[in-house]
C-alpha cells in the first residue's frame, strides 16, 4: 500500500506540474484541464504557480509515502481533504454553467473518498517516525520566510515607482499575501505594465521557495546527534577486552560522534551514524558472534522506524555473511585491508628493495623514530605532539569514519600507540595506532611535515613493525585499499577489456580520491589482504549509500553557511579600513 500510494501521489503531482507549466490554449493544456475534475490533488481555482507548488509538494510526499513516513501520510490526508473542499466549491459553480461535467465531478469525489478512506484504513502501514526537532525548525522557517516574503512584496508595492498611490495599506498588504499563491489581489496593474509581470513573478518565486523549504525541513529524515555516552563507552571497552581480536575496526566504535545500539542481551552492539537518511555502520558488530543477529535486528528495526536506509561499510567477509543472512541485505566487495604479520616481515629481498632504500636514506638524513604506548607518554608531551601535527594539516576537515578514532590521548586510550620521527630534535612525523585485541594494532592517523625527507612514512611503518615485539604486537593493520583487486587484475597481462576499462576509471578517480596511491603504498610492505565489504538494502539505494559513506569519510563535504563569517565579511565590506597614521619626524609621540 505505501508503494502504491507513493506512486499515485507522484503521478498526481506530475500532472499538476505539467498543468502549471503548459501554456493556456495549447492542445495539451486543454486535455490536461480535464484532470482536476477526476483526479484529486489539483486545485483548478489557483493559477499556474500554485499548481507547480502543489505538484512539487506531492512529488516530495510520494517519496515519504514509499518510505512509510507517518508525517507524509498526515500531509497527504490534509492535502486531499483541503482539495476536496476546494473542488466542492468549484464544482458547485461548474454545475450551474456546465451540466455535462456532473459525471466527471462525481468520479472525482468517488476517487477522493476512496483515497481518504483507504489511507485512513492503511494508516498503520505508515509507521516511520520523524525527528521532533524538525517540526519546530520547519515552523520557524515557514514563519520567517513568510514574513520576509510579505515584507518584500509590500515594500515593492509601497515604493514610489511601484503602483498608483490610491491604494490603501490593507489593499497593498493583501495583494502581497495573495501574490504568494499566484492570485491577483486588489492592486491592479495595466495590461502592458512590466512592473506587474515582475511583481507576480517575484511573489510566485518567494511563495515557491517558502513552501518547498518548509516541506523539506518537515519531511527530511531524523538525524540524531552522534554522541557516545560514558556508560556505552565503558561497556564497549568491556566487549573489546573479550572479543576485540575478531575485528581490526572494533576500537573505532569508540568515536565520540557515533551512536550505539545494543542487542536485547547486551552481548553485542553496533556503532553507527545517520547521514543523508542513511543509518551507516562500520566494521563488524562488536561482541559475541552468537549475539550478532540480535544487534543486527535491533539495528534494522530502528532504521525502519525512522525510515532510514540501513547500510554497513568496511565489514569483514564473515560480518557480511551475517548481515545478509539476518537482514536479507546485499553485499558488495569494497576493497581490501592490508595486514602485516610482524613475524614474517623483513626488509631483505628483492621485493622489498624500494622500501629498504627509502628507510636507508631517511636514516642517513638523521631521523630517529620512537614507538611508545600512549600511557607511557606525559600528557603535556601529547598535547605538544597534537598541536604540531595539526599545524601540518592542509585541510581543516578531518577525514575518516570507519578507520579513524578522531582523537589522541583521550581517557581510556592508554593502550594506543604513538610513533614519532625526530630530526635534530624537531618533530617531523607522527603515527597513531589503536589496539586490535591483545596483540594487534590498527593504523589510525598518519601525518608528517611536508618539507620532510621523502620516504618518511615508509621509515615510520618499518620502525613501528620493528618495535612491535617489544609492545607485544604480532599484527598491524595498515590503510584500507579500495578496489584493490580490480587495480591488481587490471594491470596483469591478459586482462580483459572490461577489467582494463574499470582500472582506467579507478586511476582517473584517483585524482580526487586516494585509490591507487593507497594501494601502492600498502602493497610495498607485502601484507596479507583481507577483503572488506559494503552491505546495503538493494541496488536502488547503492548510490545513496555510497554518497553517505563519502560524506562520513569527509571525502564529500557539503558547503555550510556560517553566520559569523557572513557578518564578518559584511562588516569588513561596509566599514572602511583604517589606515595607520604616518609618523612625522620631530612630532610628539
């Protein structure tokens, strides 16, 4: 029923838009004018501007109905009821002038009654709740935009060059209000007056923006503020102590901007964020594997309750199988994780020649590395290291979600590892690792001075692996290489044309995303490749999930309007810059 209702509202909205944009008098317009008689949702008494607004609203509502949103159902019911009342008044007038339209009017009311009755009967199918905060934001935006639009319209009519002065204050104000819905008010313009055309175009656009912004705020999915409280963090750490070795991404569930959902037994949990209507988890569920289905079901139930699209990025092969089996989802291989076994690593041999040469050059340049647990580093030194590492950042946006912790030296992170490289007493590079069970590390952060010796990152990785046995570390997870298998197969001899074409696409995308460079960097250390997967509901949601994943990893950053920056720019533009007074020799200071 939600799918049928959604597509029906989509068709009605599309018809309204065509009615609004089609010029009167055309053959298509004459045929479409019959639709308001037999199809609810069109208000024939309003002008083309109102038809377009109503049509776009119905298009937006149709998506909400397919997502089972309760708010969308409420708005559709209200819109249909209002449409029925307006159509009744319009039909009574038509019956006096066009007796042959009685049949069409009767069909229209039958359809209206069926839609309203059927929608009320199936109201329980629309159970997805929204964010309560969006109601007040939508109401505030509507009031503010409405007041601003009316003020703009009244100001135009009150201007000396606007309209004749024989109109009263109330008539001008009423015309501004009517203009928002495309209806002519008391103020009249001449038949060839360009000012009238501009006024109605302006007011129609303002009404269009007011309605669409309000509807978008009211219908947009809930986006809870990611927040990990102390109680959840304590329980997650307890799960990591017992089951942390199963997934190298487990520790990243302790990010401060993640929320967490637990199974009924609280033996397993899933960390997630909500971005662009996608409930995005990362890695495998934490805790006992037998309790994973319970956490997955709780995750899917919350996503359905809020009309979110459930998805997982970066889970292991076993995690993907559990997600697909428990939630009837689809998995797609996303890439591979590079894992280095400390006992098998060596700089000897022809395959490690490039890394060995880089390490040798860096050592000759006077660089010295030090690998320590965070708990062994004084707090003031950590603060100094963080400040120095932040100064090397070229972009203020911090990237990372699935394999990034977002902090250094936080409470409870004493088992994390910091590796530093110093040249002549000056810090040149810093690596940060998080625990992976009792004997593993997972790379979190990699920063270096841009003016440092080339190959410094290779030197830091090699020194960390060299010092790993002293820390009780047997395995280290390096960066994630997206589409690693496609890049590797595409460069082999005998690769097919499809594989080679896909590799060329990935190389082209590497200009903006670090796809090939991360693969090349990881491959230098001869790691064991562990496949990672993306799990989502269906193919039609793949693009939406991909955009949400890019947004979570900060590869896709939407522009934000900052009020402080705007005020500062306007103040600097209005206030003339003060020139320093020239010092005259011999004058009094």
